[in-house]
C-alpha cells in the first residue's frame, strides 16, 4: 500500500508473509510488556516505539533485541516480523527501509543509561499519551497501520480483550 507521511514523503508499506525475510536498514519494535505497549521516551522527539538503525553485520532480529534493550531495558522473549516499509524522498529516491516486528518483552532491567532515550514508558492504549508527550512517529500513518496489523494478527491483546 502507498501512503504519505506528515512531511508528504511517499511510503510503500507491505505486510509480510511467513516466507518473507527482513532486509531493511532500520528496525521498529511494536513492543509489549504483559498487557501494555512498551515504548520509550526519546529525549528530543517524545514517546515512541523503540527502534533504530541496523549496525554493520547485524541482522534485523539482532538489531531489534539490541534496540529494545538499549532504549527500554527490555529483554525480548519473542518477535514476529510483521511489516516492512520504504520511505522515499519527494523526488522519488529511496531514503530508507524499515523492518517492523511485534515484540513480546518478558522482563525490564533497570539501567543507568538508555542512550538517546529516557527509558521505558508503558500504556494500554496509545491514546493515553498526551499530544505534548507524543513523538511525531506515533502520528505516522505507516506506524499506526503496523500497530493495527499487529492487533489483527492477535499478537497484542489488551487484558480486557483477552477474556
């Protein structure tokens, strides 16, 4: 599907199939701890899902484990590759491709340093986060469609939905 972000960049979003292999340059974790979303508070942008660039020689899966731990202290228990999207510059050249995973975290470790973030934030519903605290990334249509997809696949169930 083709959508445009709030900066009018074209985004090509594809929901993955079991045979698809991640091959992006960035990763994003739609992360959960128990029956809550697990997010991070970026020091400049605000509250957002954990993620970042894949380091040289690193797999997308290893990058997810590293990014979730660095930004939240979360220990990844399991992950499912759910989507990939590519963002294009206005003139049509590719900017980057991001692999998106649903990530279940079973433990949070307290850390002295969360690098560019101020550590973990949890909430049951994304609309609990005030607009002032929200990163622009939590308004991004591609990311919100990935969250919807994770819910559709049954990978995240809020406690009241799980009964």
